[in-house]
C-alpha cells in the first residue's frame, strides 16, 4: 500500500504549479446552502416497516394523522403497523432557490424498519434552523440496496433503511440574500492564506482597475461591484473564472487512527533523523497434562498445568534520512524497514515529537 502511494506521488512532485480558477479556491459571502430536515411517515412497505411495540412514536404519528383526516379510533385501539415506518427527511436548500423549484431529498429510517423499498413518503414539511418551513417533500422512495432472507439465512447488499427521492421536495419559501448590498461583495478563501489573498487582490485590481479589491485579512477580500443587478451578475461571472496562482499548501499529514490510512501532501519533509523499526511478539500459553494412576491402585487422577511464555523479537533496521527528505523519500524509507500503514502512525507521531517532521500532524 505504501509502495503504491509512492508511485502515485512521484508524478505529482514533478508537476509544476499552475494557476487555479478563483471559484475553486474561494466563494462569495452569503452564497451558501441551508440544511433542512423534517419528520415524516413512509407507507406502502411490504411488511418491512417498524415493529410498533418497540417504536411507539410510529403509532402516535399514524393516530395523529388519522385524526387530522377526520378518522377517530376507539379508545384503547392497538395498531399493528407492519407497512409503516417513521423517517427523517433531510436535504439542502441551494442558494437563490425560489418557490416552485424542486430539490432532491434523503429519507432515513428512525425506527427498526427492515427496508424502505417500495415505500411512499407522505407530505412532510421541511424546516430550517429558524423553525420556518422552506419546502414540502412527498413521493416514492428509491432504495439502492437489495436484501433477501428465508430458511434462517439472509443476505443484503448496501443499505436498505435509507432511500432517496429525486425532485422529491418543492421549495415553498426563498431565503433572502444580501449579495451586492452597498455595491460590494466579500470573497472568502476556502483556507486562510495571506499570500494567496494578496495575489487575488493584485489579480483583480490588474484586471478591473486599482481599488476594486481590498484584503480585509488572510481569508476575506472585499470587492466593489456594479450597482445594476445584470452588470453585477456579469461582473461576478468574470471574477470567479479568473486564474489566480495560489500559494503552496502547508505541509500536513492526516492520520486516520480507525482505518490506519495516512495522507500526506508533497510539502512534507524531514530533518536529519534515524528511524528504527522492530516488533516484539509475546506468547503466553500452557500445556495440560493428566496423570492417571495404575489400575487397582487407590491413587487419584491428577491434572496439572505447565504454563509457558515466550518472547520473539523480529530483527529491527535503522534507516538514516538526510535533512530535507521529500515525501517520496519518506515513503521509500518506510517500505525499506517494512513498516505497515498502522506502524507508520506511530512512527510519524514519534517523528513529530522529536521535532524531525516538518508538517502539521492531524489525527482524525
């Protein structure tokens, strides 16, 4: 795995830096998505719905819905609903979305439903963080997984408790936008970088004239825009497609302790250091022996334990890395000492503690 990473990294190291479009490294302030969610009911399942004895909220929801429809149930009625499931519906409201537009929604089971395949989501209001309803969702659910069971055996491919409805929600309320207020917009870089912000300001002023762009800090750039809405849209379209040379990314190593995966960018280097790697294997066991007395004697059978313990040490190797070693050299050295990705987690942490790793170490 590490050898493959080295093979993939080497061409990257030889690739010269090139300019990036402004839309790829920055966004306009206020132009964003807004998360929506709602509680709903899925009906029409083929006996794969919630077990209502364990999910009482499903029954409560159905009874409340029936009362709204003018149907009264006798007191003490016990409903057994195998074709119904309580779900949460989630989506994101795009920037500038207007009433009447449709958006996709994701439907996820809340209870113990086995599958949402073939179900239909009933009309569900989707609310924002302010509690206001911004969209209404309803429609047939498409589930990408499949499952089968019978005779005590079962099999399943992908997730059956989550589905999606394409164009399943209709926008009912627009989110007000103040883009272009006071004839200015704020351009926000994806990452804080003073040198990149300076280059962006220089590129904008060179193209549109001095004083059009001003850097507020290492992330936000204020840009003057035309007062007319159509001219403003045209201006922003030209702006976001401008090519700007961004600065070299900061050296960073990402460690995923759960999966053992490691990602390093090409800016990672090492100071002069020596790395050794070896494993200790400790084995503890015991042999059981039974002593049987001769026939006719009055002796008793005795069971004895003979514990054993052994320690096996694999031979270690020491690798010397010179000052300024590149990422390719680091990966090559790790292969040379036989380090696995899981071993590399500990090695990189030790290098950082020793001050030899010239990179930010982030564990996720």
